[in-house]
C-alpha cells in the first residue's frame, strides 16, 4: 500500500511539473506587442541604411528571456522598399507558440524555399549575433523573427570572433 501511495504521489508531482514546464515555455514569458511597441518596420539597403516599410495589421510577440523569441505578422502596403533591400541569405523561420496563429514557421519556410516569399534584413547584430529578418510573400504578407547569425553562432559557442565579424561587446559569451 505504501508503495502505491509513493508511486501515485510521484506521478502527480511529475504531472504538475510537466504542466508547469509546458505553460512556462508556451505562455508565461511571452508578451503580445502592438505596432508602437514593435517600432518602425524597415529593411536595410546595400549601405546598411534603413528603408521604411509601410505596414498594416502589425502584431507581434516577444520575451525578455531570449533574444530570439521575437515574432511578428503584418500586411505590407507597398513593395517598393524591397527593390533596393538586402536579401537575407540564411533566413530560417523559428517556430512560434501555437496560440500566435498568424505565424506558421513551416509554411513560411516552404514559401521561402519555393520562391513564393523572399527574406530581407530588418536589423543586423541587434543585439550582437542576432539578426531580425523580414520575409515577404508575393501576396503582401510579412513575417518577422530574430535568428542567430553566423557571427553569433561562432561566438556563442565560445570560439574566437571569425574574420569579417564585428567585435562582440564585453560579456557576450
């Protein structure tokens, strides 16, 4: 009888811990953002100058717990800024929580692979080692996320800064 009580108690604790971990990963640290909190949507030109992008229905999520938790969805009003924008060659959309239903990383990734969408640089190394990417579909939908760039991948692993990368700020790795 005592063994059953211990087993049941262990299972209850494991269930509560699992539910708490799921909640913390999916809901607890995210906050929804509106347009003013996200700020101006831009893409960089070949001189790294920001080009404003006119958008509607901008909504996003972010978390202070990680620099790569930012996600956003929007409607692009005008495709003109992308004529001179820098294309992001390594864009890989990161999965968003299921409740943020406008952002489907698998569908965005498939659109990028098929040419139905193109990814542009919104910000570089803000913060160090992290890029903000803006993917735009042919039908005028925009999706943004933060991802670790090539410099960040190396430096965050504790390796020396590779050639062509800016010097990281003190305490980055």
